[in-house]
C-alpha cells in the first residue's frame, strides 16, 4: 500500500516536475516522503550488513572511486545517488552498533534518538534564540535542569547543549579563566583581553586527562605550558598528594593556580579521579573545579554505580557527553554550571539577535550561554530517549556494560598470555598479548595485532601507550556485546599474535642461514 502510494507520487512528480520540488515545503510532501523512505531503506541495508564492524578498506583503494565524481553531473533519482553513496561510504562505514566494535568511545545509539534526528533536521530549529525555536528552547532547558538534578546541583545551576566534550571543556576553562580574572584581578577578559598575569595562570589536571584540556588552554591564550600534569596512582587516578605538592610548588614560583580539572572516566582507562578530595583541595586553594565526565556521565543513569560520581556536585562546572554514554547520536553534549550567573562572563548582547531588553522581557535566549550562535536542536534526541525509555532503562544498559567489562577483566587476568594493566571503574581495559617465553618485541607484536585486526575488520579494538609502551584497549559501550563475542575477539588477537611470531621467527631463521 505504502509502496504503491510512493509509486503514484513518483508518477505525479514526473508529470508535474517543478523546478523547486527539492525545497522542503508542503507542496513537495511527496518528494519529502519519497526521499526519506529511500534513505531509510539504504540505512536498513547498512544495518542488515552485520557480518563484521568494518570492511577493512584502505584509503588507497577507496580514494580512486572519488576521482570520477563530477559535481556538474547530477543524479536524477535517489536509487542512483544511494548506489553511489553505498560504494563510497555505507558499505565501508564503521558499524559502531556491531558487538565486535569495542575500539573508541562510540556508543551504539537508541532508536528513539534516531527517530528524533528525522524531525531535528527537517524542522531545523536553531536553538540560539527564542524567536528561532520557541518550544525547542524550553525542551533544551528542561533537559539541562534534569541533568543538573542528576548531578546534584541546586536550583541555581544551569547549562547548555554543546557540540561535544571538547567544546564543553573549553567552556569550563574559559569560565575558570575569566572568573579568576574578574574576581581576583578586577580585570574583565571579555572586554580587555588577557591581563599581564595570564602568562602565570596554571591549570592542574591528571596526566591521563583528555588532550582537549591542553588544546583548549592553547586556544584560550594560556599556552600548553599553563597545564600542569599530575601523575596518577597505580589505579590511573590523579594522585592528590602530588596535586597539592604541585599547587604549592607553582605558587612558590609565583604562578597562579586558576583551575583544577578532575576526570570522571579517563578515555583510556575509564577511571575516576578522587572527586571529593580534589573538591576539598580546590576549595583550599580557591581555584575553579571543572569535572570532565564526558565518559563517566553514564553513571548518572545508574543507581547501582552512581556513587562512583560522588563529589561531582562540588564542581563549578561539568562536561557530559550524551553521545558517549547516553546512547545518543553525534552530536549531543552538555556543559553544566553550579551557578547560572557564571554565564554572564561570556554573554554578548547583539542588537539583531538577543538584545538586552529580551532579558528584561523574560525571553529565554540560549545564545547568552553558548559559544556557538546557530545551534542544532540536539536536545530533542535526548527528549525522545528519556520520554520513550526513561533513565532506569538506559541505566540498565550502563550496568550491563560495567558488569561485562568486569567479567572480561577476569577473563584476561586468568589467561597467562595476557597482561591486563588496569581495573576499570567503567568499561575500558588496557592490556597486551604477551605469550610466555616470547623473545620478540612485545610492542611491535601488539601493534601488528591491532593493524591486522583493522585491515580484516572482523573486530575492532583500540591501542594506546603507557610509558611509551604499546597496549591494546577494549572500550565497552555496547550492552549487546557478550562474553562469547569477547572470547572470539581474544581468539582473533591470539591468531594474529601467533602469526606475527611465525613471520618473525621465519625471518630470524632466514637471516641466520
Ligand atoms: C571523548 C572525550 C572528550 C572529548 O569529547 P568530544 O565529544 O569527542 O569532543 C573529552 N574528555 C574525555 C574524558 C573524553 O573521553
């Protein structure tokens, strides 16, 4: 019935082809339904191609296909377009939803959020001002309030959706910098630019924190040198004794601590810095306290493990990445502050967009709190998700992930051919394959394994370094990944490892002859 409707529309289109049929407009409803139907079908094909997470294609194989594309020649139907996109993209796209994808912090996504995307892009609200979004602004604000409640913030708190953890961390450091300057130096950076003292501003962060802290410090004109990296303890959590030593040392050298950044879920290990202790130290030294919970924010969803985040409510600002741990499509992130007044540090009133009298009239303009202007209505995805599934169900997924990761840790620990480096608070395991009596370079072997796995695409894992040594990494974010999936992946790892041994033994023998 639906198909024949579409065919009928196509036929009508053919007869009455209008030069503006591509414009999203009620007269083009049939074109809209036709196009979206076709694309949904192509996505279904991607979903059903579920043999392995990646085709293993290389850039040198794929790139030549692009050489023949000429933008002057357009397609006259979606089937032709989608066939091309399949060759260039979907048949090779990495499938984050595949249970054997356990490489980076990419979660599988929930269907209510995917459905919301259809509406987000079609209606295309921009959430910078009330006059471009209306209810969209209130949906975003309600979700921000909800997130603040989960953190344990008071009614004074506020926040904003952002493009990602990197941008949220930038906002945290931006507010820390400007807050210090205005309160301690009576210097308004927004207006005056950096004060002379800025070259002595210091930000304290664990050596395992995300690289965006350094990048953002550079962007903020403080330079990478402003970031003081604190060594972690044996559990890869910030060592607070060393933090205090570093604060004292920097102050003694005439430098100015402006912020401490705690990580709730490090990218490599999924470990959580001692948030409560750091909160105490930040209070004692009167610094801003930012928590990067890009990964760990998923713990807000679970009653069983929520206590791991205790202390998060003490932070001046928090980064959450819904697209990492809330099963949301990219992009969807949040930046939350303990006190909404902190946002005054960055508000700019533009006459054409958000004039001051809007504030007086009570018109909510989210742009007052954002470093973006035009901004996607990403919040709708989380709205669909929470309204269809609720916090508890999402939290159940996160519980499963944490518990599967713990079982995998046991598995790796009980296999003498593996060396597991961490106990994860969440779901990231760093390890290497190291069979007994191995006389070859263990780093080179694990690098070989990672590369071979990527080239074959049957299972994808990540890699990282500890003390210049290479390790493999599992990042579990898929509640569908089972122990039996992992047992298969372990077999694949061993197969490639043994392959490496054979290849290198042969060449060693060859050299000897
Ligand atoms: C991924 C990550 C970020 C960066 O977030 P994006 O959304 O990729 O910008 C920041 N901090 C941590 C701990 C992360 O894992």
